[in-house]
């Protein structure tokens, strides 16, 4: 380890590429989107979108680093939203109870995902595809059975509204942004400054060797699945509290958007490489690319095209830098 | 033992009644509808359920054939039409969602002597072309026009039609109708097509609307193509801090009705699905059983505007599962 600071070492960190991708799209929209895009209201715009996505993207990214995938998050978002709306909206039970039930379901589905992956050895993509559909079915069936509707209203007041679904700082910033920053900080600590992190990276690199080295790979896998599905349920319940309503459909965009954010953030699709800060930057990049469009004068019919191209550019920059970083060998300074 | 004997006796009575009824011209009707997770098609079911007793009283029956999902849409719909033909029904109520795929099957049904009513999708011209006896439903374009006219008559000048499903025929027709309704009333309107990456993410939709309102401050009206999007739009408008923007939506949900009652949403455009199935089944049964025909063609069930004037009556209908 070099002890002295050097710009080169900073550039070779895994998140450097992600940061440069972020910088590129910021400059792009700074030019085409003008000042409103960078003013507080504009910044709140993409921070809000990034926060909802980011809370899900980090655990999904950790799973990807560990060599797994969880696409059932797409169903857990409406599941979390609908659970809290049915419990606290339809049945009028205390909101805290609704939140607890929603999170419990999140843990439960995560446990099911995790156990099925380690017990059956079926690829996690397929397992979570199964739970994706199954949970969608449960949400739909139970909601229609209980409420005879596919859209349930929820009115929240008091502390719960402030903590889970309100706007702060002149009513611009969703409280979810604070959750996201706090959760990101916690993940950074556990992944990069505790042994759990090394375990996850080792699992993505080579699961068998990791287990042979004494890492509790099965327990870790289950834990990661619990994290991702609980996080998705959490985002869902917060959305229901914020928007005073929950829909049976929706949430599927989180599957793709989370994976895109993770990859833009420099995580390898094959696992074993990536960082929390990288995913953090990747999520912001994705949110900026998505929301920045509305501050430009481009015809809105081209939105998807521009989003696609910018995301590709961001990933390519990232890949280039990763290659440079991985092939770098420190120059020998003075012989022995 | 006695229970079983009683059951058998009851079954025999039912069978007798059924066989006694069948020689008369009793209408057996099949209704094809959308999937279970669609709130709309549960309101349609309520209309069918309420119309069924009258059909049964005359010795007929009604069968609601629903799609499991929309994944294999056109072939599944055609399959349901073929199922109805093979069941030798007398009447068929069918939404003409995918004319290219459905038309041949509907023509076969009519050729087999089945009386057909198009419901919900298709329109009057299509019903005439196929030889259906009527069209019961709303017209997306007319509904849009009504929305545009409502905004214009309430003094709005510049309306944004938020389309989370750009490119789909019905949503495009809704937004085009809004534009034409606004222009006819002396205002202007434009469409905001959102990319698929924001579909189903209320925060992304809300922020897109907020950004557009901040960028163009002349916008004083927003309308969304679905009730769920209106939940997001309400937040987007509130976030923009521009109090003069009024909100309308196509279709409605509980949260939207609460907003209309509370004053943060101006109106909702309802196509009144309950009436679609209730009227379609009743008209078809009467045509088969009694040879009636209705001179009104098409039968439009919408647009019905819900605003502060009729919100209480509407909420009462929601309680009963019909709105």
C-alpha cells in the first residue's frame, strides 16, 4: 500500500470510473439543461429519484458482487406499498403496525429467496424470477380479495409521515434522500471497513474457495437476499406513505433501473468487483440522465434514445478506467 | 345420509328447471374481459353481475371469460372468442382491442349465428363494419375532448397531457382529444411523453412533471392518462410550488376522489365501466330473447366528469363497488 497521496492512485480506485461517468452527464446537462437543472429544485429532482432507486440498488449491487441477482425487488416495491396501504389504510390499523408488517414480509421473501438459492442450486435469476411472479400474484390476489380494488388509499399523519414519506428543506427533498445517505454510509462501513465486505467479494470471485476458506457463504447469501427484498419493501412502503396511495401494478422499472445503476457504478456483471461508492455514483448518474431530459429543449419523443446513449457512454468510460486500473503496475522506484 | 339425499333432490330439481327452461329462446351470453389485476375489469364484473339476474330470470345465463394476463394478448383474446363459439353461445360481448387479430374470429362468431356487441374498445364504425348489433363504451378521443373543454371553460390556457405510455393508441387518442378540446376553447395543450424507465415509479413521474412546470411557467393545467399517475402528478404540482395549476385525470381511484373532495384535484374523466357491461349484457339479452333493437348507435357510457359537484354521489357508488 502506498502511504502517500497520489492522484493516480485515486483514479485507480473502483469508483473513479463511475465518478467520471457522473461528471460527464453532469456537464452534458449543465450545458443543455441550463441553470435550473443545477439549482436546488433541479438537484432535488434527481436526488429524489436517485434515493428511491439507490436504497434498492446497493443491496442488489452487493448481490451482484457476490455473484447473485435479485429481480424479485420489482414485485417487493408494490408488495411493501400495498401491505402498508391495506393494513393501515383499508383496515385503519396504526401506521407503525403496517410498516412492521410490510418489513416483515420483506424479510420473509428474502429468506425464501436465499434458502431456495442455496438449497436448490437453481440460478438466483430463475429463483427470483419465480418469486417475482409469485409475489405479484399474491399482491394482486390478496388486494382484490380484501379491498375489491387494485388501488388502495392511505392517509398518514404525524411522526410516521415525517420519518417515512414527507418533503424536507422547503418541501423539495424527499425524506428518502436522508435514508439513502444514511444507509449508504452504513453499507460503506460494513462492506469496506469490516470483514463482511471481504467475504462478499470473495464469494463473487470464487464461491467454493470462499467456503473452503471458512466464509459462511450460505448465511451471507441469505443475508444479502433479505437485505435486497426488505429494502425494496421499505421503498414501497415509503412511496405509499408519500403518495397517499398504493397501486398493485408498477415497480417493475426498479428491476432494470437498479441493475443499470449498479453496472454504471462499475460492478462487474460476473461478480467479484465493485464498490458501494461506485454504485452510489452510478445511481446518481442514472437519475440525472433520466430527469435531466426535462430541463433540456430536446423533443421529449427522443428521451429514451438520449437516455440509452448517455448510459452507454457512462459505462464505456467506466470500463476504460477499470481496465487502466487493473492493468496498472507501479513503476519500480530504485533497485534493491 | 339425509344431507346427501337432500342434495341429490335439490340437484334433480335444478336439472328439471334447467331442462324446462331450455326449449324457450334463452340467451346464453359470453362476455370477454381483461385480467384480474385490472381494477377496471372488476367494475365491469360488477355490471355483469348486476345484469345477470334479469338474464337468468328469462332462462338464460352469462359467462365472464377473463384473460389471465396481457402477456400473449392478441392470441389469448382470439382464443377466448373461439371458446365462446365452441360453447355455442347465443350472444357475445367482446372488446375489440386488436382488430387485426380479432376481426376474423368475430366474423366467424357472427357467421355462426352469434349476436355480437362490441364493448369498451372498437367503436361504432367497427361495429357496423363487422355486423355487430351495437357498440357500448366510451370514445377515448371524445373523452379527451371533454377534458380539454373542461379545462378551457374553467379559464385554463395551457395544458400538459402527461403520457406514461406514449405510442399506445388509446393514450395518444386521449391526449389528442385534450389538445383539440383546449384549442376549440381558445387555449393550447401539449403532450409530455415519458420514457419507459419511469413507468411505475411515482417519484420519476412526479419529478418529470415538476421539472416541466418549472421550465414552462405558462402551464396552468395538467392531465394524466391514468388515475395512478395522477397520484404522482399531485405531488409534482405541489412540489413545483405553482398553486394555479389544476389537475385532471383519465379514470379515477380512491386517492384521486379524496383529492377532488379535498380540492387538490379539479376533476376526473370516468368512462363508467359499470354501465358498459351492464348495458351491453342487458341489450344483448333483450335482443336475443325479445328481438329488441336500440336506435341509439353507438351507446356511449362516457365521458362522465367527476368534480366537486357530484363527488359525494360518486363516492357512494365507490362504496358499492360500481365506480
